[in-house]
């Protein structure tokens, strides 16, 4: 049974994993800089930024047990899936020694997303968001 305290720990874990991903990517780009990297801010980058703001907002609302947080979280996850499926850019990954760690942390983020979804709809916490 997932209690409110455990759910808050799950949200804190998600935030820690997101911060870890950013730190790993920052270290990777510092140690292995990409040559000929295009740093222009595109339309898809602005959409991704808006999505990230929505994701962080939904996580913080879930942490406070606000009912709108549940709806926003589901919408943001669905939009993230659609954005991933509709990506039309060739995504080139330059493999470094950090790549396996980044992929592992990203996989953990996806698993915690699943735990949060299951907690929101399949446990007694669903009444907390009604």
C-alpha cells in the first residue's frame, strides 16, 4: 500500500533522477564537447521547453496532492509520448563513457513515471486527488 509519505518519496526520487540526468549530460558535454554543434533554438526546442515546464509543474502539484496535478500529469505524459513519436529530426547519439549511465537514469525516470501513474489510478491515493 502506497501511503502519502511513500508517494512524496517517489516524487522526490523522480526529481532527483531528473537532476542527475542534467548533471550527467552537463559533465558529458564538458568532457566530450561536440564539434560543429548547431546551438540555434528551434521551434521544436521551444515546444520541448514548454513541455518541461508543464512536467515540473505537474510533479510539484502532485507533491502537494492538488487534483489538477493528476490531470496535468497524464496530459503531459501523453503529449511527451506524441512528441517522441512525431520527432522528425535525425537524432545522432555520440557514444561516450557517460552514455550508458545517462540511458540507465532515463530508464529509471520512465519506471518512476509508471509507478506514479499506477499510484494515481490503482491505489487508495486516487481519492486524495478527487
